[in-house]
């Protein structure tokens, strides 16, 4: 009987690891604390495969847009085999928010937890920031190299900044 209980607890632990329930959150302007309407929140869960020669594949991608009050509801993912989700938030005129790193320093973000009520604080894109570096930061944040077809809303919104990065590179190459 005791072994059965241990097995049940062990199985429950294994199969709930990697399970992320749906959450709600809010996107706000970091300075004014006002809600941001129309911010795109991209969430992606990935799976790692292989030994030695390892590769990552996209498991599930969710894109949602904040409402007039800045609110978002993000569907969860229930699989014991997924990595923690990568979350990216973007709105034109703001720095892309990433659950992994902080722009422009690229230091690791340590304050994000997959909990309801999380507040995504968006910082304005400031004079002196590099569009070229921001484009690179954004590409890494959204795992652009995998499953890009499921990320069209956020990629389309970011096109303006890509044009700005191209212009910036052209100015610096003269």
C-alpha cells in the first residue's frame, strides 16, 4: 500500500511538472502606470530533443492582444515535456519585454513568474537606444528561428523597427 502511494505521488509530480495553467495579466506603461491597449503578448513553449546533438522545437505558441485596460488572458499548456514558456510583449514605441532578458543591458530577467496577475511594465524606446540591437534582442526573445509561422501578429507589428534597424545600419556603414 505504501509503495502504491509513493508511485502515485511520483507520477503526479512528474506529470504536473511542465504544466502551466491559463493566466491573466496586465500590460502597463512603466513610467505612467497607465494600461497599454494593443500590446501583443507572445508565449511559446518548446521541447528539447536528442542527446549530444540537441535541438529545440516549438510545442505551443499563443499570441494575444491587450484590451483597452491593458488586460490579457493567456491560455496555458499542459505537458510534462515542455520547457518553461518564453514570453515576449511588444507595442510600437516601446522596448520589447522578454521573460528571459532585459533590454538594453541584456541582463537576465529574474522577476517573472508564470502567475495570474503579473504586470508587464513596458518601457518607452528611448533616444540613444539602437534599433539594430533591439532587432537582435527581439529576434532572440521570440525564438524567431523556430516556428515563425505561428508568430505573425508580433512579427508584423515589429516590421517598422526592422526598417529602422536597416536604416541605422546603412547610416553606420557610410
